[in-house]
C-alpha cells in the first residue's frame, strides 16, 4: 500500500471514529436532556412508563440491528441458568434506569450528573464485597475526592431534593452493581455475550417487568398521555425521538468501545458529563453556585485519578 493510500485510509478511520464519538455524545446527552424536559418541564410525570418506552425501543431496534442488519453475530442463549442470569441483570438494569428517570423529576441535570459520577466508588465497593477483589491503596485513595465532591456539591445545590437525591444515588449504585454482577454471572467463556446481544435479551425482560409496574404505580398514564398529545402536537414525536436515542446511546457505546478501547470510553465519559452539565445549565437555566461547581469538579478529577490509578496498578 502506498503512503498516499495509507494516509487516506487513516483519515477515513479517524473520521469514522470521530463520527461515532459525536453520535455517542449527542445520543447520551440528548436522551438525558429530553428525559429532563419531558419529566420536569412538559407535564409528562411518568418515569416508569418512559423507561418502558426506552426498553421497548431497545428490544425492537436491537433485534433489527442484529438479525436483519447483522451489525454483530447473533449469540443464542444456551441454557436455562444463563437465561436466569440475564433476567437478574435485566431487573437490576431496569431499576437503575427507573431510578435515574425518577431523580430527573426532582433534580437538575447538573447535580444528577455529579451524583452519577460516583459510579466508580460503588463499583469498587461492590467488587470488594462480592468478589473480594482488592485494588492498590492509591486507587482507593482516589475515590475520596469522588465522594467528597458530591457531598460538597450537595451542600451547594440550590435545587437539592432529598427524595430525588436518594433515587439518583440508588440508580448509580444499581448501575455499578449491574456491572459487577455481569462480570460474575457471565464470566465463563460459554456464557459471555457482547453488550449488543445482552441488550437484545435484557430489554424484552425489562418491558415485561415494567408493564405491571406501570399499571400499578402509574394507572392513569394512557389517559394523561392522550390528553397531553392533544395539547402538545409534538409530544409523540419527542417520545419517539427520546426512545430511539436511548437505543442509539447503547449502540454507540458499544461501537466506540469496539473501535477504540474501554479506557478511551472512560475518559470520554468523564468529559461527556461535564459537557452535559454545561448544556443543561444553558438550556434549563437552573441556578448553580461556586460551591456546587467546585464539588462537581472535585468529583470529576477524582474519577480521572481513579481511572489512572487503576491503569497503573493493574
């Protein structure tokens, strides 16, 4: 291959990866902001139903992507125990998404992201107690500013709400618990699934779990949605875009990891949280304080230090 062809190929690859990262950023930040807009500013107060819409879109679009578009090979479920493990992961994942959506009703996106940044703390905690996996003391030390930053941000948050905070913290813990549990349950070579196939099997189970939850906890959802649909002509379009973005966020997450690395994804994720905070403050104009910004900055820097410590002392 000539140097010109090689240079052209490198440019195309760079452009492709850059496009994936832009898709990942826009999908993640877009679904977060739309969730906030629908749940807090639009009168659509049904976080469980919204999660069910997300999971339904993920189930349908995962099937289309894998079976028809063949983005990745289909990995079949090989045994009943494997299915039960996937079902367990699905329920935990479902709980984390519902908790996150509920928290957005009460908390600004900026503070929601600050709490969500503590995921590494909970991951390390669950990994220690569930698998007895120990990290170097420097790694654990890096988690101190992660937690301290959220404590500081909580004290400086004008829109602080205890119930919203508890739900956000629970969702963050559930997300970390799911990642550790996934490593335990699907650790054998015969049971490992890539994230796209795992989403394909988890999503329909999540929908089945959420249907009775919606009927019991949000019984008037259809009546209110039909009424909102008449008042706001774009509501159904927003709900469709929001649900599609939820799948796009999962798909782009997988593709960015596949074409870069898990470490790159972690670094980009830290930056994504900061970008989401800035955009949300500009859009929703929620008041912020110097103390709150300082606390969030401390948390992000702690997460960066934690990732670097893990890499060095692995």
